[in-house]
């Protein structure tokens, strides 16, 4: 995207699935933040969809989100899809929304 004219975007959403990414999620979030801050957008968010990670991915995401007060709390896990009951939650969605600087 660097060097290309994108226009005036109101919101850029970076969406990614997460499954057992405890070792890599901090770096991934930091890289997304760095790229998004260079884009000509009004606001941006990182939407992480955790599909039942068994490691500490969720804890790492919550820790990174705590650095950004405008971030949302995770959604309620999904236990039913099209009437079928699942044994474990399907996804939790986290949104990291950094405050935009006015400069």
C-alpha cells in the first residue's frame, strides 16, 4: 500500500484468525499497528478472531488491548451454529482500536 493512492478511508479493519498463536501474537499486533499507522485512514482497528486457542493467545491479546483504552472486550463465545450445539466455544472476537493522534 505504501506509495499508492488509496483515497480518504474512514476506517481500516485488519481481520485475522488466531489459533494457538501465543508465541507470535505480540509481534503480529505490533506489525499491524505499524502498517496501519502509515495508511491514509481516519481510524483503524485490528480484529482478532480466536477460534478456541488452547494456549495463552487470549491472555496475550487482552494484554496488548489493555494498552489501547478504546479497544473492546471480547465478545461472548459462540456455542451454537445453525441450531447445532458445540462442545467448545467457536470464536471470540477482540478489537484493538488505538486512539488516533490529532497531529
